[in-house]
């Protein structure tokens, strides 16, 4: 790592002992190595800190901070204030960065000087690392901005690499917008430069089976709409908020059934037979008398898999 690294990687950690080692290793094994790795252990009560200390002792690029819990957005702004790099790369403690993520994103940002933030395509995986599907977000600024202004956060937060100067210019993350702080940030960054996504896959993004509370989902939707309304006002435009879909399973059986079906059909259509069987079984467990779960299970067991392009 140089005295002033090209990238500052920022990763908040809270009770992620099951996944954090794999997340850390995916950063340390990047083909582009000129980075500092800022990690805030945000008051974890599990074994996360012990794991992080072992890695920090072995790799001088890691700057580990451990203190009582303050929440995600405070941790992100703390790391931003301590960062030195030209670019800031987000990472989550339960995701996996692909080895050439940094190399691809740095090359893009150095070539496209008017772009202030770039994300990338992602593979969705479940809590056991099983592939569910592959998602490509729009690549170009105009379409990204159009979707953001309607409430669709079409830059995956842990895939993002941001010019630190632009992030400081817009004032960092807004704590009051959690858990829609990413959408709010993309909207503000989009007012000082262009936004982009790489067509290339850059992360494996983990979806947990454990449901978020309905209260948290309601807050997320409310703050996402508020972020859009503030952006409409700043830009002097009339907008329409469109994103009313739940983003994770609720605690009720009907919601869990719906999402188990979604994940299972994603897996089946991605050629992941065993994963489709797992989610067919989970859908049946949620609503045993609903035919859709049995249909998914039967297809997983006997139906020929669809042909899919290798990503």
C-alpha cells in the first residue's frame, strides 16, 4: 500500500462472524492491491472482533476500529472522515467481492472522469452461498437517474466505488435517511456528476432468509420516498414515486411463501436444481396447502433445467 492509496475500502461489521472472514479475504485477494481497508466493528456481540483482529495482525492495509454500536450510517461517515484514497469502495461484511472488482472499477473511473460513482452487476446468493440469480443494473447515467428519481436504488450499495471528493462535496451519508441512505446518496451524487454500472459482475450479494421487521421495511419505503421528494425539489421537477414492493420477506407465512417461491424460481432458471429444491421445500413449509410450492419442488426434482448463458 502506498502512503496515499488509490482506494479506501470501508466495511462496517455488526455480528457477522459467519461471513466476515470470507468478505475480508475477498478484499485482501483483489488483483488491484493499492488500497487501505477501513473496518469498523460496530459493537458486535459475537465473534466478529476476534476474527477481524486476526486479519489485522497479518495485513497492514487493514485499519481496524472497534467501539460500541452506533449504527451503519455513523460508521460509514466515520470511515469516510478517516479515509485517504482517491476512491472509496463500499463493502458489506456478508458479501463477496470478485477478484477483479477493484481493477475494473478503477480503470473505469480513471477513464470516465465525469463519473462520480460506479457499481456493477451482481450474483445473488443465499445464506449458504448458493447461487440464486444474476442481476445486471442499467449501465448509463440517464437511465440510472430516471430509476433513482422513481425510488429504485439501481446501484447495489456494496458494489459501489465513489470518488471521495464527490462524496465529501455532497456531505457524506445522511443518517436521517437510514435505511434508505444509499438511494439518498445516489440522488445527491447524481447532482454533481454522472452515475454508472459496469456490465461485469463485481460482487456476490447475499440475501438472508431471516426477515427484516415490517417496521423497518415501512421506514425504508418512507425514507426512500422522502429522498426522492427532496431530490425533486432540489432539481425543480415533478416526480412520481413507484417503488412500493417489499424488499425482504415479512414475518408472516404468506410473505415467506412468496419470497421462497421467488428465490426458488430464480435458482431453477439459473440452472441451480438443488437450490430450487431447497426453496420449494421452504415454500411448502410456509404454506403446505398452496400448490405453487409443490409445483416448484416438482420442477426442481424432475423438469429439465432451462438453458442459460454463463455469466
